C-alpha cells in the first residue's frame, strides 16, 4: 500500500522497509502493519491533538514530570511550542510505560522506540500468525475466564507496584494470543503517586475487566479486587508477588486502616489454606 506521510521518514531512515496494511484506526492513533527487515511489526501513528478524540486528557497528564524548565513553562502557558511539547510527552508516555511494564513482568508489546509521533512495536499474533483479536471479540469457558481474570489482576498489581495505572483498561485494550492476555494502548498511563485521580482510575480499570470476565464466570460478580489492591498500595504492602483474594471489607471507622488490612490478610490466609487443601487432595 501507499506509504503514509507520517511513516515516510522511518522508511527514509531504514527503520521500516514497507507498509503492508492498515490494522486499525482508533480515537488516538492509526496502526499499520509494517515490514522491518525479516520482522513484521506495528507502526502506531498518533493523531494530532486537534483530531484526537481521547476525552479528558488533562486528567491523565496530571503529575507527569517535565525535567526541562523551559518546556514545562511553555506547556503551562499553552504556547505553540508548549502544545508541541505536550504532544511529545503524551506520545513518549506510552513507549516509556511499555519498557517499564515489560521489565516488571507485564505482557505488553515489545517497543522499539517512538520516532516523530510513530511508535514501532511488536505485532501480537494468534497461533496462525494473524493479528491477535481483542478481548471483546473472544469467547471463553468459565475456567479460562477465571484464569485470565486473575492474570489481568496480577498485571494490574505489577503495574501499580512500579507506579503505573493504565487509566483506560477494558476489553478493547487487551489482545489475546495463544499464551493469554496482552495489555495495549498506554499513552494515557497514570503516575499513581502524582495523579489525584489515580484511585478512581484504578478502580475503573479493575471494574471494567471484572465486569467483562464475569459474563463467563458469574462468581466474579461482587468481588472487590480494586478496593483490595488500593488498600494494600496505600498501606505500602503491595508487591509484585501479592496474592489477591477479591475480598475487601469497608471499615466503619474513617481511620481504621489496620483493621481493614487485617481482614484482607485473614482472607488471604484462608484463601491460601484452601488452595493447599485442594492440592493435598489432588496428590
């Protein structure tokens, strides 16, 4: 196909050999399948702010650090240079998050850099080599839903453990390959410690995923993974190896955090003991 104008500089620089086809066009970017030497990858071309329909971007930008003082001042004033810098921060947020999350053990596409508003990354494929489907196009058994939901919850924990909240996580931002779910679309990734909307966004991410998987596993309805994760995070007890139970009891006392955490700990111990009994019976 004809090479899009935004990708032409990558072809000129030898980063991309050819554009095979358009994969999808969304609210923030258009994604193309490209040939890079022997590898087939994705080129995500970000739309300009005026053409991007991502709502309330200002909420996601809160807390993002800009080290260069001149750039920060320009962004605050909203000058032309400032708007250009804001766009660069928005685009670089995704590639930085991808590298950080991959190191944390979260399944995300491998990035290869962001060049003038074009992000190069791995193409996630199914067993037959075709582009992997989005989660919203996948049907599954109850057992598979429970397994994949727990995996996503663990990914959310690993993300938060390194200070990141997806901020727009849903069945439309998860791909499914032969090994399970892969999280995508992270330009709006939130700094959990610096954004005042962090808790609300985390709870929304968790609720979106739980609601989707509960279509196939009804026992997930009523679970409270989001509240459990956030309570542990606030108390400084969340780690990448945290075992979740999906249970959480609200405290009647506004400051009785220890009591709430004690109930979470007791529920986790009960959960682990039950699993141990099951393993012993199977043996």
